[in-house]
C-alpha cells in the first residue's frame, strides 16, 4: 500500500511538472537554449507552488572515496523528482542513461527528461524511474 501511495505522489508531481513545462513551451516555443528553458521552467514551477533547486551539484564517490568529478543536475523538484532539460533534435539513449545515473547517485527514484526542441512538447517527455 505504501509503495502505491509513493508512486501515486510521484505521478501527481510529474504531471504538475509536465504541465508547467507545457506552459513554458506554449509561451516561448522551441529553438531556444536549454538554460533559457530551465530558467523559465523554474519560474513556472514556483508559480505552481513547487520548490525547485537549480543546478544542484551532486558529489560522486568511487569505492567509498570522493571524486573531484561532480554532476550538475538541472532541477530537483520538491526533493523528489529530477528534471533534465534538453533542447536537442531528438532525445538519445545517452540522455536516458544520464538520468539513470543521476537517480542512482542521488537516491531519488523518478526523473523527467524534457526536450523543448519538439513541436509538441509531449513528444519530448520521457519519465525514468528506478
């Protein structure tokens, strides 16, 4: 029962995030830089009452030792969902692999990869979960 509840909460949150992304896409359209979409989405999420952390640095470890390398995640919404913003011709497998790595290293379970360079944003939405 608890797992279903958690999954349901993640589903509701991802739908809110996708709705906010669609609003951004509707207002500014495709063809801009990823950083522009990230900033607009951050503002839109806040308008929806959600908390988003931008460009969160995630430290890496190997065999229990910290590495100099780090990840920089576009957005983490409500400390539950990672959002990776893209503006590419087409999402590739490497983008989904990147999200899986982010989820693995943060301990979070759900992520969205959003490609704003689509004519219809829903065509560029991929939900990834562990």
